C-alpha cells in the first residue's frame, strides 16, 4: 500500500506511527524522504506493507528530483491500494499534481492530516466535503499522525482493502530496509534538523564501512556536500556541528538497532552529485 502526497504533509510521520518505530526519517522541511521506504504492520487483522514515497516535486528538476518523482509514480502504479495524505485546510496545485497520478480503479483512502493544528474545527467538514467530490474514495479519515489521533480508524479502513493471501514477512519485521541504509538515513535526518534551510538539500550521506562485532556496530560514513564553501558550515567551529550531528544520529541508531554503535563521520565535497548518475546509483537511487 503506497503512502503518497505532496512534500511536508506528514507521510513519514504517519508511517512511523503506524509501524511503531522510526523506519522513515522526518523533519519540518519538505523533501526529506528521497527514496521509497517500506514499513510493515502485522496484527490479527492482517499484514500491511506500506511504502512511504518521496513528496511529489513540481518545482525542482535535478536528476535526483526526477528520480524521486519516478519513485512516486512507480509506487502508485504498483500499489494494491493507496493512502493519499493531504494537510487539513490546505490544498493547492502540488496536491492537484498528486491527484492526477492516482490511477482509476485503485482504491484510495484519503487521510486528512494535521487536524490537531486546526483551530476552527467547523471548517474541517466543508473542506472534506470539497475533497470528496474530486473522486470516489474508499474512505476519508481525518487524522493527526503527530498525535496518533484516529489512526485506528485509518487502519480499519485499510484492512478492508487488503487482498487475501499468505503473510510475506515475519510478525516482528518492521521494514525491508537494511541497516546500512537506515544508518545513512539517520545521519541525513540530522542534517535536516540541525542545519539551515538550504544546506540539507545540497547534502547526501554514504556509508563507507559497516561492521558488526558482537553487539557493537562500527560505522564509518561520509557527508557529501555540493560546494567547498558548505563544508566548514557542516563541520562547525572546532567540529561542534559535525559532532552534534553524529551524536544525535548515533543515539537514534542505537535505539533502532538495539545495540551500541561506534560512529565516525567525515565531510567531503563532490560537485554536482545530485546530477551524477554514478553517485545516485551508489545511493540506491535509479537515475
């Protein structure tokens, strides 16, 4: 089941809430998610494999952004059903671009997110009514992914759409992503959270070495920036910013992996990496 929507509507927050673990990174900046992330929810009612897609991008057209948009399109086309996330009381041309991607004949659950932030609650029903006239939905559920409000109702609607068949994953599986990928994403999240508005978009993270020694994971990673002038900003005075990024990422990894992590992070420059097919292939992004 694909989770789709424009940038910054809360898709990754929703996935993490449903799974009960942080399998997809989040920030208050749009376009944090760059690749499709799976989250697996298993209960007596069934097993749902969610695919969190990048926010559909209509404004920037680098090779990376085009690859992200193809990821959304592919995710929609391959899904048995779709959860389309929109922000309560906010609908614009970016949402309309996503609406045009939704294939006819595939059931869509509309999740109206961030209802906790709506002060004028009487505006919600008219807003939902307007959306309901755009297409036929399997269900329309107002939710708050951040607060966890009405997610049980959302899951009930989703379970009614599941095809019958054997479970594809063990009951304790929560994602198909490997630990190297999750480690890189944990670092990249901290770039979005701890750097300025523009720098995270000029950065990517690659894992240079990942070794498991008993209960310890030794991880060496590189933050790749697009311009030489960006490097000292990421490092900070006497390495303070880089240390904060690495420390916060390490704590998240230890919680997710359930063990101690030794993390070493360096910063390097590779101009034009977002338009480099070779770099994107190393990152697992089909350019």
